[in-house]
C-alpha cells in the first residue's frame, strides 16, 4: 500500500489558517477597544447594560467557536 503524497495546498492552507485567525483577533481587539472607549465617554449610567451585553456576546462567540471546532 502506498500512502498518498502530501499536497502542497494542504501545507499552504495550514500556514495561512493561523495568520487569518491572528488578523481576525486583531480586528476584534480593535473593535472592542473602540467600543469600550465610546462606553466610557457615555458615563457610568450605561455601563451595567453594556457589560451584560458584552458578556453575553463573549459567551455566544465562545459557544459558536466551540461548536465549529468540534464539527
């Protein structure tokens, strides 16, 4: 039995995947920094609802990413 040779496309994709995740992570961090800055400018009256909303968003993103990785 002869094993299938490794494809160059697979190696390229394996190298690009972490790079794309890094770019997405940087963009998410920039969006979070801008939204936190705007939230601080609005004052403490809106902080409670915004923190609940942000916490819910983090939990949803974590659940979706877990489900995508397990498929």
